[in-house]
C-alpha cells in the first residue's frame, strides 16, 4: 500500500506561483512513478505531468507545457509540482497518483493504483 497526501494548494492571485507537494508513505516510494492531475468543477480530469522512478524522466500534458515543473525527492518520499504564472483557468483540485509502471500513470485514462485526496488551487483574477 502507498498513501499519498497532497499539500500546498490555496488561494493565489493571477501571476503568482505555487509548489504543490505529494508526500508518500507505505511501500518503497522510490520505485513508483508519480503523476499530477487536476479536475476543475464540471470538467474532466486532466493530466498535467508525470515522473518516472528510475531515470526521473518526465512527461507533460500538452496544455500545461512551460509553466509546470514536476520533480521528486526520493529521500523525502515527495514529488513536487511547481506552477508558475498562475491563471484563473488553473483553478482546480490537484491530485497526485502513483504506480509502479510509468505507463499506467500516463495512460488515458490513467490507471494508476494509488491516488491522493487532492489539494484545491484557486486563482483569483
């Protein structure tokens, strides 16, 4: 079992930045790929980014390239999502997910085994 807890969300003005954290406990987190997703009210869940466990390779969703950066610190069992130049359309609940297979995190729809409860990001104009 892997438990995931997201944090770092909140209310921020447009143009600001946030760093979201996905903290894991349980099994060896360093052997899991992790992805970030978001879901705005009334919209479908959207893939943002994913990072592998072995070579730290990354993949980003087409709609978020350039402003989002995913990284991980296995010593802290944490994956981060840096979001810069926030805009009102970034308002959503952000979730992290983990799976031993990178492809299961990046598949459409995602088939990751473990999910967190999410953290809310609200961007005011």
